[in-house]
C-alpha cells in the first residue's frame, strides 16, 4: 500500500470541526512578548522558508458571487474594512518579518457576478470560473503575478473543496483549461462543517498562473447551524477576517496548490513559501491554538491611522512563536531556513 499523501494547509477552518479533522489528518510536508493573551508560545510550529514564491507588493480584487443575494451595505463594509486591514501599518509590522523589505497591499476594486446565490460551490467550480474569466480577458488589466482574485460567496451558499464541478457557478470552460491533479476531498470538508475558505492557483492554457481565494459568508443560519467560521456578531466582519487570513497566506505561500498537487513527491516542497514543519501556513495554527475560544485570535483592532476598527484573525509570528496582533515596531526578518 502506498503511503498516504500529506499536504500543506491552504484552508481556513473552525477549531473542533469536521473540516479541521479532515484537513489536519492530511496535513504535513512530504517526507513571549506580544503573543495573543491566553496562548502559549509554540516554537515547533514556527514557519520555515522552502524557496517558493512570495508576494511582497500584493494587489487584490473582490468579486461578489451571486450579487443579487448580497446586501449592498455588506459589500461596502467588506471592501472598506479589508482594504484597510491589508494596508494597515501595525498589522503589516507582523507580516513583514517574512520578507526582505517593506510590504504593501493595494485594493484594486470590486466587481459583481450577477445572479442568485448558488446552493453549493466547489473548488472545481471556482477554478473553472477563473479559467473562464481569463479566457474573456477579464484579468488583462491586472498584474497577474502579484494579484490575488477574491471570490466572495453570498448568504446561503455552501463551499466545499471538491475538485469536480457542480455547476453552481453556471460557468463552463474547455476540458484542458484548468490543469490540476487530485486534491483530497471529504464529504465533511465543507462550510457546514467548519470550512471558511481557501486559496489556490490556476494554470491557464496561455501559460499564466492566476492566484485566487474563495470564502463563504460565515453566519449562523435560521436553524441554528453555522456556515463557515462565525467569530463575530455580524457576518460581514467574519468575511473580512476570513479573507485577511487567506490573503496573508497567499502572499507568504503563493504556490501551495502546486505543492498539494505534487502529493508525496518530495520535489513538491520547492513550491512552498513559508510553512511550518506540520504544513501549516501563517493563518492555520493560530486558530488551533485558540481552541474553542476564537476571541483569542479573532479580534477587532484599531487602525493605525485612526478611523475605527477592523475585524481580523491574528497571524502566526515567528518572533513570538505564536499568533500576534498589531505592533508598533516591525520585527527583524525571520531567518530563511528550510526544514
């Protein structure tokens, strides 16, 4: 029997959920100062650099899927808050340790994908959509190498990690438009069982690599069940925190999906940017450390320049060996040491 594939993590999930059990059972690599209160330092989970792509000057856009179902006020709040969080100086003072110089984040605006809320969206659906939009020239105005295209799912839509298509986005693309290998799936790895979102990449026939992130509208449903990760009392704030998580992971580990596709091939590690020995990206272990009390790492923090607060999830900091909130002085760059 061949050894079970281990995979780096490129997803956000709720601690204690079925989604966490599924993804942590697969996770791994082939072959005390300003740490969040109530969380102990965990040096064995420090991030190591494996030589893969990182994005120092990040750009991102928001595409609202099923725009007919989106509250207009939520769209305005998400665009404003996510742009502010990603460009905030004190928050970026944590993330800059994974780069050789200052980092920037630029919001390039949002677009609407008209239609009702899809019932289910899979990874196959979003990657087919990315390929379709690229074939229409929708991404031509952007710097593809440094841009992450966010796809935000509306209220009521369930997200899973199935590599097959469901037709949920009503998009088609040629069979050769998306090149990908098998990605582990499980019936319980969906947003009704703790999955918040994930990021990945699509290789197009023209030779481009397009980076994307997708996330669910995290809320408590009328029947009392949760869709996604409900850390805040307003769903749009949960959405901001989810994409703050995904964008920081995409910028520090852009080509993780290529490593996942490589399976147990040790050469796949070369695609990885910053991950732990356990295959965790910068947003993963903080949620695990927080346990059932998400408030340890999901918090509203004041913006450096004033003007209110933003809802974020604290990211892993090698400097304090755990999740860290905004700081006034950036840490020195982490040593680029691979496992």
